[in-house]
C-alpha cells in the first residue's frame, strides 16, 4: 500500500506572531488550525474524485489549492492534501488523476528549498506506480513553470498526452529538462544568505536584494529583524530541515548551506551532487561576526565563559567558504560595501576583480578575528608577554602622499591588537583641522605625545625630527609653553607642540601670536599642535592661525604595551620604556648630597633624556630644559652640544645622561663640573665609576646613580 511507505507528516508550523492570515509575501507560517481545516476540506474534496473526470478533478483541485494557499508556506498544506489520497490508493493507483495530484503537490513543494518536503517527493517516487508519478511530477513542473499558473488549456493538452501515452510523455519531458528542474528545489532561484551581528543598513540591503529577485535566507535575530522591516525571509532551519541546537552554537553548519555556497557552477558533477541531495545554490553571503573584539576589550569586563560564547564558529566558516568560491558567490563582511554590492548586482556584466576584492577583505576579516581570539586566549593562559607565534592585525587608516622622502610610497595602519584597544596615542587621535598627516608628521607627533604624557605637572613639549628640543613644566601652561620655545627657538620653528592639558582660548592665542625669541618679530610656525582636549573657543583661535596647521586631539597613552620594531626579515619586540622617576631610586654616591630643588631638576632631566636619541645628554633647571645633545657617536660630543645650547644658564643646573660615562677626567664629567653643573644623574655601572665619583668630589658636585639605562635608537 502506498500510504504505508510514506513518512509521517512533519509537525504543523507555529502560529503567526500577528495572528492574521498570511499574505503572499509573508514569512510567518499558517496557523495550526488552518492546516487541520484545510487537511479535512481537501480530504472531503478528494472523495469526489472517483466520480469526476481526470481533467475536471485536476483543474478544480488546482484552482482550489491556489485559492487556499496564497502563502509561501502552503507547501505543508498541499502535501497534507496529497497525502489524504492514501485511503484511496487502491482506487487510484492506476489512475493518472492520482498521479497528477501527487505531481502537482510535489511540484509546488519542490519550488521551495525545504529538504523535509523533498523527502516526501522522494518517497512517492519510490512507490510501485513510479513511472506515472514521475510523469505527473514532470507535468506539473511544466505547468508551474509557465507564465500563467492558471493555464488550464496547456494543462489539458498535457493531461491528454499523459493519458494517451504515459511512458512517452515521461521520456519527452525528461529530454526537455523538466525532471532536472524538479530535482533541485531552488534551481533557477537566486539566494542571498544574511547573518549579521552588526545590523547597520541591513534593511536597505535586504530590500535591495529582494527587489533584485533574491530569496533571503537568514538566521535567528537577523531573520526576525528583517521580518520586522517587512521583508520576506526563509529561515535557515527551513532550508536545512534541522533546528538550531546547542544554544545556537549549531545553526548554519550543514551541507544544505555549505554545499550551496561551495558548489562550483562550472562543474557539472558539483551541480549533479546538489541535484541529487536537493540542495539549492547560494549566490550572495553577507555575514559579520559575533562582537568578540568589542566584548573582551570593553572597560566593563567580561567573564571567561561569556567571552568563549562570543567566539563565532559558523560565521567564519560561511565567510571562508564564500570567499573561496568567490567566482560564483559574492561575500560581504562590511556594511560599507552594501551599496557597491547592490550596484554590482544591478549591472549586467560580471567583474571578477570586484569579487576578488570582496574575497580578500573577507579572508582578512576572519584572520583579524582569529588573531584577537588567539591574543586573548594567550593572555588568559600565560604571564609571558611573548607568545611563540604572533600575528599583528593592522587596518589601513589612510594612504599617505609619500614616506620619509617623496620618492617613497607610504600608508598609515592602525594596530587592531587587543593590547592597543583604548590605548590612546596618535594612531587613534582626532584631527580637527589642517592638511592631511604625512609619514614624518606621524613620527614626530608620536614622539611629542609620548614625551608629554610622562609628566604629571602641566607641561609643554616641542619636538623636531622625533627629538624633544624644548620641554618645560609649570603650573601656568602659558609660561611652560614660552619656556619650551625659548630652550631652542631655532629648532622649535616648524616643529610639533604637545600639551598634557586642555588648550583654551588664552593658550591658543599665545600659540597663534607668540614671536620667536630669536628676534621677537617672527611669528612661530608649527606643523602640529596636539593636546588631550580643546575648548570650543580654543579650536576656533587655532584654526585661524593657519589653514595647514594640523590640530590633533589624543587620549593619553596606556602603559605596559609591547613595542615592536622591524628589521629586515624580522621584528624586535620589547616592553615599552614606561619607567618614571617615582619607579626608581636616585642614589647619592658623592660626598655632597643634592638639595631638594636639585633632585627635582635631576629627575626632570632624567625624564627628558629617555626620549632623546642616544647618545643623549639633557641640561635642565627649574623643571625647564636648557639644552640637549642627541644622536652623537660619543657622549662627550653630545654633552658639548647640550652645553652650548644651555649657555650662561648652566650655572646650578642639573645634567642627565642616558647611559654611564666611560671616562670622567678630561672628559664629559669633568667638563660638566667645570661648567657650573650642580648635580649629575647617570645609571652608573662603568668600570671607572670611581673616577666619576672622585671627579664630582673634587668640584663639589652631587652625583646620583639611577641603575637604569635609557638607550634609544
């Protein structure tokens, strides 16, 4: 008996959320009471088939079903109607009307990508009356593929053909490709799979795809959001015939999804495999991932268990699959690409370069995501800052006009590592005004900002070619600014000015109007001003200084970060040099101990010298840099440069060196003592430290050992 070979009916679809009768484009299922009612009505209708002609039966049933099931979920009801024939199997097993009924039901059902419905069709085809069933199935595929679904004249002609010669009809229809159209539920349809955590512009994308004729397939919250926007959606579980499970961990990991994405359209055996398993192709994949990066970097914190649940699995799998098969499948991971995607789909010509560009972006998106997960897990499992393998995730912020020199191409990338999240610095600074930043601008602004962030008192730092040439700390920031310029007004001209306090209108006016101490006439010119904050009036004043002046607002640098530096063929990694005077001991090793003001100046000079290229010497007094020497192959020459800059103000000043003095007599230590320096701060550690101590004793100079070196290359 036929009915014994049929599988049980699937459970009824749930009620619609609104409780209203679904329309043609609705995505909600018919109410359960409608399924039962239609099942009973169709059973009663079927009882009359034994008294009607084949054509009359089929046509009336066709019109009735079309009237009842103007809903995209009518496939379940149709199958219910077709299965009500089972009680009449003995009467209709040789009647092509029965075959037509099954054929019509299966044909309509087969136009929807639901593997559970396909199972019913497959079972019907294995019954003893298979030849007639196949013919009927093919017949109704032909009917439903015509331009008018109510083409009864065409239906009658094909019915007559079937009645007169079933076998020849099967052969003819098979040759026309009707059977192949049946075996793939989604053949001929265009499908777009959308699964988004970031739902920016999702409604615009969904509407655009639907207008282009795409059937939208979606998951969970994305499907609900699309339906709320009035869009028709096929849920993934309807496509796979399998519900979400394991708290949503398994949703899209299914052959019906990945087969539709990965199948190559130009390989016949790939398409035959889809046909065999009733899998439709997926042509567009729009996916972005669980917000793992944002969750674990949130200032509010997140538990280990919650972080693990925010690791996306199905999303990366779909993205990688679509990117691999980009020749046939478009993959989008960034809402900014939605307009380009829709424009591309509107066009008539394919563009493989566009597809490859999207694929590259997709693979990079997944790689960056995996990098964040790996970095986070390493921090949870080890105190070592240096993992055995490291991937640095970089994101292009802007192309640059050129590099250090005009013949070098350049670009600026933002480090997306978790360690850099909320880390402050120039990379994430806001530019309020001025020309675009250059390669050298970034280097100099970074040096100035790194230095000024070290100071607790209101401080101004002026940098030229990454070296601080003027530094001053004062309670009055305007005084600090003027003293910083005075330290080296020639070098300060065209430099970068950084403040660790807010720039208000008064300070902005002084920056704008201050004349160079060299002649008291030339107005100071700067490439960049950087500060943690600006008042509204302060910004207005600075904008009026120059059209090209770059005004940056940056967050204070965080500590404890890893510093990376490239060498040919590799990278050097180290802790950032975050030590401040409070972290170390300035040990007096001389006969004369420093006074409190002298110790303060020594600490100030020491904090400045760590930001200057080695060999580095800083001379300072009253928390103001008087002169500095940098980048010289020998320490004596750096000292002499700093001494010349300091001039007559060297008397009673403090000197700091980034490393120990290898010689004292007739060298930098003795010359410093003879020039009037009152206190020297250096790391110590030389085999001739005793010479330095004796020299300072002879001239009555205080000598402090820090035991901390500050080389900078």
